[in-house]
């Protein structure tokens, strides 16, 4: 909303209304509250190779494990045929198995109880909805004890997710066999599948709607607004990540990762952060067109 | 706060967790039926733990007498709030004769709040005590609605769904507690709301939910406590931050 107002009142007004010392790179109304935005990538080439874009998530979590900031990480590893599975990882070297995006549902939170029982402090990587789940569990710990031991939440930018069967259907419609897939990516408005023979298959993101998980239709959170730190590739140059740091603990961790040469950074000006705002705004408005918007609560005293 | 505990048809785990939470948060239990206390308690909050057999007049009288003396009444745990496993026996076993006469304590007395769980974790009770102590109305809202007569509530029908979480009133209207005590399997099990995060599975005290992208409920293990529903990030709205 503020963004639309800004457009209306013009640029002069914009600098005037920027009260806290200058223009912020991203609008908190669209991407949630944050402290800093950076462009980052892993210094280690091996991590970048395994990672989806800049390997920031993997490098940051490996650093958190190395430094003893957390004792375990709950993340999704890729099984046969690109089916993801949540796993508790304590060895930084094992994290490389969890690197890279998987375009299917991995119930990461389902391992949280086990991780909290066995470890003093735990980091969890997840989609925005999974981070919301962890925050709710911290506020209303109905069945989950010791949620204070969740020391770090890393949210991944997310437009939508796919049930595994629907992912298979999508690939089938693209004439691709899942076993031939080398790499999957969503970039520049396209879903791109690279097969082992080097061929590239693409579908516009707009056409993914009918394959996506129904519950994603009315999600309004693109950047994981409740996470300690959010990572994505949207708006970053190729091979880099956008890193939105939201809490003080995350800021300290990122700083120490940069000082220890685990992460390299770049001036956010070199990316196109408007894209992050645009996709966040799209996700906040598309709910109005979804069929969920016509859903009504069932009530025993009110006829359907 | 001065706290009283009335334990009815219960296993005692809720009361034990309450004692632990009180010890941690510095609230004092001044009256407890588990310590043989009788009569009218002089306390700020009364926690009722367990279900009631309505053929047992002595217990019903005790319930009336105790609740009338205290300003704030809370059903502690699923037996008191919705009936829990006292009503729907574990393992889909045919109910014993007495199960037809057992109801949650909240059916026989007015309660202000309900804490779901079997048992609710010490952390959950401590979080509730903190919210109550600070009179944090927004944080108390879900406990309040969960304790209420949801059938008397009317949903705001013309209001479209405008966010990933619904207001707690609207969502509870979707659950038919007479069929499923406190939990709404449609919300948990059907695709409409499920994002496949796995929170229900990790929160379930009976390990009755396994994840295969979406939750699969093993009915043989389900104890009808409603923890999955209350924990689900999509079941009701929570305040941010």
C-alpha cells in the first residue's frame, strides 16, 4: 500500500517521508520487518556448485554448526527421483546433501520434536509456512516442548510448492522423465528443467497454478516474514542470493560468516530488489482471485 | 496468582504439568483436590482437570461448589475441554458402557478458557499463565474461543478468506466437536488448508500422525485430544512477533 502511495505522491515526497535516515532497499510492508538486505554467495565453490544459486543457505548453516551456534539443522535432503525428505543434520559436511531447491513438499517441522529432544539448539530451514508453524509452536506450544531451543530459522523464498505426484504430472506434460532431470529452477518467470542430455525445458510460472498445492493459493508470505533470516535468488544476479536479515542473532551470525570468509557479499544495488517486492505483492494480492476466497466456514446452524 | 486445581476423572498428567509450570513461573498452588483440599478454594484461577460421569452426583456437586467460588475457570487438557480419550477410547475399541455417561467437565460448568493437549506441555501452560497474568487479550483469544460454546457463534459469512490463517472464531466453526472432539480432520487431513509442514505430526502426543507429504492419521493410535488441530499453523490466526 505504502508503495502505491509513494508512486502517487512522487519521488520528492518519498525522500521526505523516509524518516529513519534515507531510503530502505525493501518495503517492510511487502517483505516484513528486517534489519539489513545483502547479496551473498558461498565462498566455497563446491558449495556453490551443489547449491541452487549462491549456496548461501548451505554455507551459513555449515558455519552455524562449525561455530557451535547450533548443534543440529533440520533440512530437506533429496531422495531418489527428486523426492525430498526431512533430515536432522549435525555434520557440516553432510549439509551438502541438503543443498539445492527441491520442488516438492518436505514436512521439515515433523522432525522438530526429535531434534529438540536430542540437541541443545536447533536450526530449521523451511518454506514461509513452515517458519510460521515454528513461530506458532513457540507462542502456543500445545504439544511441542522446548521450542526456545530453536536458535535459528532460515526461510526460503517461495511462490508455491508441488505435491510430488503433481510435480511428476508437470514434468510429464513437459515431456521430461524425472530420472533424467539434472536440475530444476524457477528463474525469470519460468520453471526451467535441465535434463542430463543438456536440454533445457521451460514453462512459464503462470501456468504452474493448476499443478501447485491447493493450500498455497491463499498464502500471502513470499519472503518468510517471520524467519530470522530469509534467502532467495529472486532479484539477485546469477549465482548470487538475496539475504534478508531480520533479527539480531541472525545479523551476528551473518557478520561472523562474512568475517570468516564463508560468505562473500555484494552491494544490494547490483541486484534488482524491486523484483522481490513485486513477487511479494503478487502473492499478497493473488489470494483474492483464488477459489479459497469463496470458501465459507461450515457451521451446523447455518445452511450451506 | 493463587491457583486452585480440581482433578476429576483424570490420569493426573495435566495437574502434574500445571504444578511444574507454576513452579517455573512463580505462581502458587493454594488449593488442590489432589492434596485432599475440599470446600471453596480462595484462589484467583481454578484449573479443572479431567472429565465427569454425569451419573455421579457427588462429583457434579463438588464441581459446582468449587467453580462458584473462583472468578476465572480454565479447563486444563483435552479431557476437561472436549472429553479426550475418556469419551473416545483409544484404538477404536467399542466404548464401555460407562463411556456413554462421561462428558468433558466444561459441559457442566461455565469455563473461561481451555488449554488443549494430552497433556498440555509445561511450556503451553506456562505460556497461558503468562498471557493471563499480563491480561494479554489477543494471546488469550484462542484459549477463550476453544472453551466456548462454538455452536452459539455465528461465522461472518460474507467475509472472504484474505490470508493464510483464519480468525480463530471462523475456524472453530468448521469443526464439529460432537463428531470429532476438538479437532477438525478436514482442516488437518484435506488438502484445502494443508501445506504439508508436519507440525501436527511432531506435536501429536500419541505418534498417531505420519507424514507422507500430507499427514496420514493412524486412527488406531488417535486419542482425540485435538493437539494436531490446535498446533496447525493454518488452523487459526496467531498474532505475529
